[in-house]
């Protein structure tokens, strides 16, 4: 009886001894697999950290660009109002010049009439001469006013040209910032999706 039990136990020990190397190799394989997984986990952790920092940088760049766009928009709006104001001033001065030109033309015609009357009506020379002098002085005043208004119109034209070029520059800057803003937005979206995927894995 004892012999048979001993024989059974001996056979079980023999089986266990034969299984031990297999189990040992399996443990070794599992250890190496664990080591590989651990290193992969470390790499993924560092990638997540890098992505987080990139995400943070992009966020700050996005915020800076937003503020720059806002500033440029306000400058653009201010320049637009200035241009509008100068346009109205220019229009007003043009109408004034037109009125003065017509007045000048009218006075010139009156001077012509008076000159002809002066030739014909020698007897009324004194009276007509005084009228002529008066009209001549008015013509001179109007001429100087026309000259002043012409210089003002010229000055406003140059201001208008300068503002127009500034307006063009700001417009191109706004366009450039908008494209940068769009590019950063797409990068931000890509990083966000990558970040989501990594988060879902862990």
C-alpha cells in the first residue's frame, strides 16, 4: 500500500519536475513581455507629455493671435471711419470749390460786361470804375479762397492716399493673421484628437 502511494507521489513529482522548466520559460517570457510593455508605456507617457506641452503652446499662440486679430480689427475699423470722414470732407470741399468757381465765373462775366460798358459809356466812367474796382477786389478774394481750397483739397487727397495705403497694409495683415489662425486651429484640432486617443488608451 505504502509502496503504491510512494510510487504515485514519485510519478507526480516527476511530472512536476518535467513541467517546471516549461513554467520557468513561460515566466521568463511573461517577464520579457512585461518589460516590453513597461517600456512602451513609458514611451507613450513621454509622448503624452510632449503632446500636452505642444497643446499648451498652441493654446497660448492661439490666444495671442486672437488678441492680435482683435487689435487689427479695431485699427481697421478706426481707419475705415477716418477714411469715411475724409471722404465727406473732400466731398464738401469739392462742392465749395464748385460753388466758388461758378461765383468766380459769374463775377468774371460781370467784369466783362462792365468792361464793355466802360468802353461804351465814357460819361459814366467814374461810377463804373468804382464798381469795377469793387468787383475786381471780390474776384481777387474769391481767387485766393479758391487757391486755399485747392491746397486743402490737395492736402486731403494726399491724406486720403496715405490712409488708403495704411488700410491696404492692415487688410493684408488681417488676412495673414487669419490664415495663421486657421492653421493653428487645425493643428490644435489634430493635437486634441491625438490627445483624446491617447487618453482613451489609458
